[in-house]
């Protein structure tokens, strides 16, 4: 991995962890830490593009409160949603089932 790739990953991690909206930080930060190194350059582009959206909008799409606009990369968003589902217990979910 080149120094430019390392720098890109560090910037991406910083952006994911320091959104200013804690709920989004706790999903996006761990997702980037766990998966960014395995993403293709195109997937990293899509993730960076997704992180450019306002926190409230992005969080609403992640928790599926609102549908994302057509220009959002649904594959990377779906991966974030699946990560969230695997890591966080959803409110109202039945425990132990």
C-alpha cells in the first residue's frame, strides 16, 4: 500500500469518526476501521461521496428512516446498513431470538 493510500484511509477514518453527530460516528467510524482497507478504489470513492452528505440525511438513510436519493451508491450504503445490523441491536428488536 502506498503512502497516498495510507493518507486516504486516515482521512477517511477521521471523517467517519468525527462527523459531529455521535450516532453516525458510532456506525461509520467502526465500519471504516473494519472495512476500508478491503474496499476497491471505486468503493472508497463511493464511501467518500456518501460521507459528503449532511449527517442527519446520511444517518436517516443508514437506519432506513428515509429512502436515499437516486445518486447515492446503494451498494456501499447497503454494506454500512448490514454492518450496523450486525453490530448494533436495533431499538424494539426482540432480544434472544
